[in-house]
């Protein structure tokens, strides 16, 4: 009897429990390639369009995944981690020498059928990884004094020293989304300073605080802590 095969995948920041599930059609679930070991896949290669990787890429593409933006990683039970699953339709023939890269061994499938079920149900866990780089390298100044001059005396600072102090980001309209970073119930002002530094280093679009604990000061106005 043909087992029911299910693909479960999630995007970065999500979990597999809240991810998407796709059931392979019977004509794909019945392919003999799923039952081939890695040793056999290497010695008796199949056409690129019939590899496990090609089938998985095709199914996720039909489910709405933009394969130009996302790469697929499969959970390997033997390696106990997610390994890259390249698309054999997008690689050169020399890169096809190691056929095991495009193969998914039977051990990667997890049997999730209930004990009283009459049909086997196998699930393969996948993770999507972005192909894009979100930021450009930070330019470092060869002369530290030029960076200091750009801050203390901006009128006399050169364009080179000013550019060395600024962080370079992607051009407007080319960013792949944005994100913010914040802290909850910060205790001291040092926490806020660390937050600003982390936001700059990670390329955050904004930063925020929740439930900040400010101390009362004699120089403050009444009820200013509740503003």
C-alpha cells in the first residue's frame, strides 16, 4: 500500500508546529526514489528531474514558495540537523557528481501514523532559508582620528572620514522587509544604550522599550514617570 507522504516546512522566525503542510499527490508519493538509500543513489543515479530534491522543489513551488528567494533545507536524522537541499535543475553537470546532495534517505521520513491506522503516514521536515543578504559590509576607517574629527568638527571633516563613520545599508526599495528590536522592563539606562548599539549592529529599522523602570528625581515634574 502506498504511504501518505507529507511535507512540513516553515519560514525563518517560525516553528514547524505552526508551519505549512503539503501532502504529496499519489503519483509522487508512489515514486520508488523515496525508498532508495544514499549508497544506491550514488551508484545508480536517476535523472535530475526525478530526484527527491527536484520533486520537493516542485511541490513547494506549487504551494506558493518563491524559490528565487528561498532555499530549502531538509532535516537529516543521521546528521541531526538541517542540511541544504539544492535544486538539481539549477546546477551545472559537474556539480551533479555527488548525487547524495539531492537525495533524501528513507531515514529522514518520520512515521506519524497512529497505531490503529491502516495506512502509513510519513512526514518530512523542511526549513526555508533566505538567499538574500540584508546588509552591506561596514566600511572601516584606516585613520581613527578622521572618524573623531567627523564628529567633533563636522565642518572640516572630509567626505572620506564621514563615509567611514556611517553604516552602509541597502538602497531604498531593495530591502527584504525590516524589523525592530526592543527590551522589556529595562532596569538601567545602560540597558537602553545596549539596545541602541544592538539595533545598529543588526540593522534594525527601529528600537523600542516596554515597561521601562525610571527612577523618580527631584529635578523631574510631578507624574512625569507616568507620561
